[in-house]
C-alpha cells in the first residue's frame, strides 16, 4: 500500500474512532453493552479495510495519487455519512480550510472575490477598505498574471495557475508580503499592474446595514460566523433611536450556534428562552438571553425565504415564539440538526449531527428526510408538510398558533419573484456584470445616475454584440428589474460593493413590502407585552 493510500486510510480509521467515541458516550448514557458496540466497530472497520485492500490490489487501474484521495474523501466517507442524515458532512483539506476561514470571518490576502468564466478569472468585486479596493481594482477586471505567472490569454490557460482556486491561493499570503497582480480592463489598451501588500481581510457577515427610512434600520445578514453578534450589535447601536428594524435573513444558510444565541440576546428580554439542544450522546442544553436588550424595544420584521436555514431559523423561531418580531416571506428551509465539528488528520474535518434543536415553544424545525434523495431534500427546501393537521402545534407567548416539523412558517407570506426565461438567460450569461465595465470604459457616473433610454440603448447594443437574443417585449416585461440590475453593477464599479447592494435594497420589492408590516409588528409586540403583564399579575394574585 502506497504512503498516500495509507494516509487516506488512516483518515477513515480516525473517522471510525470519532464515531465510536460518540457511540461509546451514548452507550454509557443509556446503559448499553459497550463491549458489543466496540466489537461491531472493529468488525466494520476490518470489513472496510478488506474491501479497500482488494480494490487497491486488483482494480484495473492503479489506485494512487488523486484517485486514492477521491476514493476516500469523495467516496467512502461521504457515502457512510449520507445514510445517517443530509447534514453530517466530511471536509477534505481544501473544504476544511475554507470552512474555518468562513467561521473566523477573516483571512490574509488582498481582499477580492473572483470567479472563473470562459477560461478567464474575473474580479467580482474588491472588499471595501482592502488593498485591492484602495489600489483601484474594479469588478470585471480580468486577472492576467500573478507574480509573473500567466493566468489566461484569450480564454486559454497556457501555464502556471490553472483555476480560480489556485489564483485565490496565490493572492493570499502572510500579512505585509507583496504580490504583483496584472489585470486587463475594458477601455485600456495595456495591462494594469498593481503591487499589492497583503493584509488582514475582514469578511463581515453583515454586508449591508443602513437607515432605509427615517428612523428605520435595515440589516442584511449573510451567515453566522465568529464576528456576527458583535456586527449586529454595532449595527443596531449605530442606528441610534430606532423606530423599526428590517432584519433580512433571506438566503442565510446558518453557521455558528453561539452567534445565533448572542444575536437573540441583543433583541430579547433577559431570561427569555432562545433554543434548546436535545441529543442522545450528550446532555441537553437550554440557551436563554443572559443580558437582554435592556428594555430597548422597537418593532422588528424578519424577512426570510426557503434559503433561510439552521442558525437563521433559530433566530427566526425564537423571535416568533416570543412575539418579538413579525416573520414575513416564505417558509424557511427546515434544518433543525446541530453538527459538532471534529478535527481529523491531514487537516480534514467531520461535521457529525449530535443534536436536534427546538425553539422556545418546543418546535422541532427539522423537515422529514426519510426516503428522500439528497437532491430532492436540498432542492425542496422551504416545503412544509401540506397537511397542517399532521404537524405539531405550539403556542407563542401571546397564544398565537405556530407549527413545527417543517421550517419556520411566516406570519405574513411574501412570495419571491419568479424569473422568466429571458431573465434566466441574462443571469446565465452574466450580461449585467459584463456590460457595466463596457459602459464605464470611457465615462464615469455620479450618485444621481439613472438608467435612462440612452443607457438602455447601449445595453441593447451590447446584448446584440454578444449574440444574446432579446426583444423590446422581453425587456419591457421586466424593465424595472433590468434597470436596477444595470445600476447595481455600475454603482459597484464606480462607488464600491456597498453602494451597489444599497441601490438594489432600495428597489427590492420584498424589502419594500416588509416595510409595510412594521405597524403590524408593533401591534404584535404591544399585545404580547399586555398578555405577559396580565399573566404576571394573575400569578401574583394567586400567591
């Protein structure tokens, strides 16, 4: 057996050891026979070893190099986990490093998001305040070379760096070190060369926070990482005397449980429950607000959709159960399983489901996944059981009915707009992303820029030049969306990512609809306060 194969096999052994450890804890807790369980683990491990040895020795092609890694990392371990639940997961070295980076919310590099498309590596946008942003790198710039190594020429990758992942790796490095990056830009005949000094790059989870109406704050939260609660707290404090808050959790996949708890702590009263964890191998845990909002109260509308999951559902469920916020949008994804991440060998990791979580009212948010393919499970997120009679029924603090077993059901529904074929074509071709650099090649715009007939004429000309089919009827049917999509990308180049995001948020029909529910959110909170006061008085009278 080759050294690489032995290392890969060692990872599997360690994987079994971790699972066996969790199982042994479970066995001690429930009083099962540990010797029998350990014997089964040994038998299973021997059976796997025997199969792997036969494959390595007798397969028609050598099992070595990347193929050996793939057999373990992409085949054996994920296959074992998939029979348990949809969320237990294995991280190979690259995925594990990326997960840890996302959890930290910080890395060392030059501060840009890139993507590979048609053999070229494009800058999607530089993060504001980073070396890339300060140097004047623009969205739509094509990375031509990094430290002299050619990335792509005319859609071909001749040598050197061969993928956006490798380009990203080359751009990262220790703080204070230099990297020379060469770019091609629309309107410039010659390449642009930048000498960038790597720095600590924050990657905030709150990508947009501003006063969307006088006295009304808007916060968009992308995920829950180590800095999330501090970011949300700073955003709320920065608004001053709030008259309302739109808390946008659409598309938020979740993240760190402790950060979801701390976010709720900013918004709930001291002592109010947030979430409980119930598992078999470890003691149950209940989380409550330890500091509370200090009596600082304002109406909250939480905007969710079918991509809102896990930690984002913890926050949504806790605020809904305490009648602290009005939940609007679509039914959320329905992930109520908690994973513990174990660090394995070779910089790999195992995310193993160890708990189910429940909202303060006792709702289990996890959807049923038995007998469902992984594809169907993920593609049908936000699909609650059609038969509400079969779902568990719970009550909020004020006595409102809420349901468990299938995500968070919104108090008020807002359907996400559905794209037509023309919109999907423009998005697939990244038409707005590629048009904006062309439009700005020989001009600049100010903050009063609007997409008028002249801009639209140039956009139509661009579509024709790229062989993207269009008609006036196609454009007129989705004209508002086309205009904001152009403005968003142009603002992102001219003023930075935040201004592009803000331009879109100011237009977003779902956000605008959410704003109309602030009076209802205020009435909800007022009623909950009245009910809780009456209950407290009734308890004191019976003593």
